[in-house]
C-alpha cells in the first residue's frame, strides 16, 4: 500500500520449550513484555514454519523464509550468504566455508565461540592462519567475534556434499567423532587439525589461557556452499529497504536481495549489544525507506549457552528497547505495519536450534484484532492464523490489504 512503512523485528532463537525451573512456562511467557503484548492485543498472533521439513534448523534457512524466499529453492549454504556481506565476490570455482574459532580440550568441543572472542583478537588469529596456511587456492577472511570464512578455489565439488556439524550443536561432545564426513574429507580435516597446532602456539591464546578464558585454539569448518543469486526484494515487493544486524549472515541475506545494510555502533551480536541504537537507526532509516528488518542475536546466544536468566533478560531488552522504541515512534501512525517473531526456537534444554514452527505477531494498518491478549508460544498455538510455508509470511504481511 502506498506510503506504508513495514517493520520486521526478529529476536533470534527467542522461542523455547516449557521449563521446569520456570514452573512449566517458557522464557517468553515469564519475561515482562508489555510492548509485544500490546501489539498482540491490538493485532494478530499465529504460527509459521520457517524451517522446511527435512532442512537443517539454522538461522540461514529460517531467515531466508522470513525475508520471503523459499529456502528449498534458494539456499545453497550459510557461508556464501556471509561472504556477500564481507564483500567477497565468490567465483564459480570457489567454495566458501563458515569458519568458527572454537575451544577444544581433551577432544571435547568446550566452547563454540572461543569464549566469545573479541573481533580484535580474532583478526590477529586470522592473520596468523593466513600467514601459515594461505595460498593461491585457500584464504581466510575475518568476520565478527568467532564468525569467519574460509574460501577455497578450484577444489572438488565433493566438498559441497560433506556432512559438517554446526559447532553449537555439539557442545560437550567429542571433536574426533564429529569432524566432516564424506568423499575428499581428508584435506578439510587436516586443515582443521593444522589450525590446532598453529593456534596453540600463538601468544594471544597463551594470554587467554593464563586468564582461564576459553582460547580460540581450533577452527571449525561448516556451512559450506557456492555463490547464490536471489531475486531483488524491490522486484518482489516494490519496496526500498534496509537490514540492521550485527551478524554477517543476516546482513548478507539483506544485501543479496538489494537491501541496504546499516552498521550500528555498539551492535555486537551478544548480550551487550546496543538494543536501543538498533531501534533508533531503524526509525531513522524509515525517513527515506519503506521497509526495515531488525535482527537481534542475543536470545539465541543465551539459548546456546543454556542460560535461562540471560534469555529472559534478552527478551525483555528486545521488548523494551527495540519493540518499545519502534512502537513509541509509530503508535499513532495510520500507515505502518509491524511484524515480530523469532526465526526458530533455541531451547534452553537442548542448547541448539529446532525446526518447530514459531509464534509471530502482526500489528498495524489493515490488520484486524483477534481474541488473544498475550504474545508467547502457548497462546499462538491456539491461533488458526498459520503458515505451513514460512516464506509466505512476508507476502501476507506486505501484499495483503486486509489481514
């Protein structure tokens, strides 16, 4: 609709399962969320399956769905999407791998994020790896915190078929039992093992070990894929827009569909992210754009860490400092739509993603109220407003005059 502003607010991994420690309630049920509840009272809630059956429950697949793109058609791997945001133009003969810094101890994957290593420390380690290992067909690229990329040129397409585990799925498990599997795995496994020797030698990690922090003492390769091309968001929806996130994956999806990626000072992708700055920059972007997609990573990180208190706090911060600020700016607008949702659950009890449908809410112009007064997983399951294909959610949100 002409003149309408469309705002999508994603709290990564916010959905969860009922927890005994919370009296059989989920973190979202327990958290104080007056702003999301206001939107629920004055809008609609429902359920959407953002992870297609048979696909891995990752933020890559789930967020492609939220943006309105069928993952079965357009997903080729997580790493190529991140490469787009890092300005890496993959050639036809190149394969990108996601490259985490992890902490390995006595063959156990102790920490999937190397103690949430700082970007500054990680950049030093990437330089060391490139100095020791890079060549004409192999190069490491720095990202943010523990999230980086490896690009291989002229290698067999068998690498695309390797079974690689996401490191956050195997916390506390044996590294030796979860290394990449498949044809031509040997060279990838050898590279991961070589990184152990190099990183254990490096002085920055010796300092971190002395401080009893989890050092970045190994790389973990996964999420591989080749260059991907997606239809432009403006071609699909007729809207100019922007994406706000601290995560290269989300920025990469946005850029790949022609959205501007807005860098927000203080956005970290962790508990300490500047929630309010994200909302402030989103509001500013809508002065000359029609659409903004705001992504907050903190609830997902808390889920992976199994930290119930941190997850509740992250949800409350998201509600107060992101949803609340957006609502304050647009409460009286007659031409705005707001959608709030997680991309997938990251249950505290499992410490990893699941493919369960997620609860969403829609509020604003042309969206009729339903009978629900709370926004959470339990209430949304009672709703008949459902999407079996999560990628159809955006079509409904933008294209339907009345919902």
